[in-house]
């Protein structure tokens, strides 16, 4: 330019920039998830829990079981998952089953996958929609049956039992 101001020329773009890889939308294996959900809820089976994990962008039923220790072992530090668990509550006069919906985000899960869990959770809650307490965990010591029972007691209101049943 003639007025003394230099204008830097933009170098020509030789190569198109690569398209950004966007995460795919999450989908559900609704039939398998609903079947596991109903199995956990049923008084006719011994199934106490189900775990739902990601198979690519699809949430599927990963495993079902009966022992809480087995439930605890289903969650890894680099995993995102959901759990649905039945816990017997009550006192000597009244036993009842209560249900917990668990969202697991392991401590090694990346930021984008963590952020995506809120929308993924909304999708699976369309099927897993009957529970007393919703919890989130991300480290092993948060998967504690006593912590789960305490959360259910807080959500359940009054607890009148003495702990002793006289016959």
C-alpha cells in the first residue's frame, strides 16, 4: 500500500482442514434395558441389580446379578455406566424393596464424556423411571451398601422401628 501500512498477505490454504470429529448421538438397546429393569423390580426373581454400559454410542445391559460385591466390581476408573439396584429396607415390622438409580463416571473419564453424561442419563431414565434415590459415584469407596441404605433412609422419611421383634 502506498500510505506506509503493510498488509500481511494471507497464505493460501493448500489443504482443507480436517472436519472435526463429533461424538455420535447416544442410543439405547431399549428392549434389553427394559427387560433387565423389570427383572430387578420383580419379586419373582433373585436379580438384585443390573449395570448398563456404553457399547460405542449405544447403552446396553452389560450384566445383572444378585450379590452387592459383584455389583461394585462392575465399574472402572475409565468407564461411564449406570446401575439399577434393589435393596431391602424397613424394620422388624415392615420390609419393603427400594430402588436406586446410579450414575457412574470413573475418575479417568475425559471432560467431554463427563459432560455428555447429563444427556445420556436423561435418555436412560426414560426406561429406568421408578426409583427412590438417584446417586452419582466415581470412586470405589462411594459404592458402599451402607451409604446406599443411608440415602434410602433419608429419602424414606420416618423410621419408627426399634430393631427388635418380640414374639
